[in-house]
C-alpha cells in the first residue's frame, strides 16, 4: 500500500461544478502539499499546510491531522482548472516529500 | 529570477549510452531534488541534496549518480542507459526541505526515451 493515496484517480465534471479531491496518508507528517501539473507538464505548488484550512481564490485545502486526510476543493470549476492535482507529504524527520499518484481532472465547458 | 532551469527538454538515447541532465536554480535554495515520473505513476525521488557537497539517495537511485559542487547546480548522471529509465525527469528546489511548510519549485522537466 502506498504511503499517500489519492481519490479519485480520474474526475470529469461540467463547468461550474464543485470539485473535491481527497488525499489520505499513513505516516506521520510535518506538512502536506498540493501541487498542480498542467497539461504541458509543468508543476506548480498550490498549497502547503500542516493544520486547518487555506484558501486561494476558488481553491480551498483542508487537512485533518487526526484522521490523516486532506481535501482539495475547487468552487465554480472552469475548463482552465483541467490538470493533474498531486498530493505530497513531508515525512516527519525527513527532508523530502512522498507523492500520491495524482488525480486527473477534466472540466468540460 | 529564472527559477529552476533544466536542460535538455527532450533526449533520445540508445541502450548503453550515458548522459547528464542539467539542473540550475537561482534562488539560493539549500535543498535540491531529482524526481522521475512514469506514466500514470506518482513522482519518485531519485536523489536529493541538502547543500553543496551533500547528497543522499531517494527511493529509486539505481542507475543514476549526482554531485553538488555549488549551491546552484545539481546535475543527474545516467550511466549505461536502459529502457527502464525512459521517463520524465523533474528537478526541484526549496529552501528548508520537504518536512516544512516550504514551497518546492519545479523545473520544466526533461523527457527521456531510451531505445
């Protein structure tokens, strides 16, 4: 079993829908990261969080440390949100990240 | 700032050939990483460095070597290329390291095919 599991693996939705992507992990962490990989391949960091909730525009990330679970929400989704969303965790005591397999999101107009 | 730059963008190698993937960052970051991304799989850590002169293995180091003689540069060397090394390679850097709320900046990637 992978240390970081994302669900769903693939998600297709219509423009305007509310999107939720889930990430569960099985190890002690110092921080959790959400990343976005564009169709062209570039990877950018969206959020880093170790507790609670963060919001950037239409994106919201939450984490529940006790349940070892995080969610990424997108409100009023748009075709430009189509990308692969990657969850990664910083392992306690280690100077590196462990990545989930990614969730491919497609938003249709 | 250029951020993290990687060269080349694409490369085709024959089995048994060697090559070096270049990575440079201009943000004075301590930590640098090399990942590979296989189709449908998550990013896997190959090697990482916590500062000039210090490197360590990640999850999948076999067939690769690294060096870090300066803060800015972290080249990845492939010796005796094999088809299993066909992948997209990403270099990344951060100031504090993965265990902190610290942004990792990624290069654009190198798409490598070994035939």
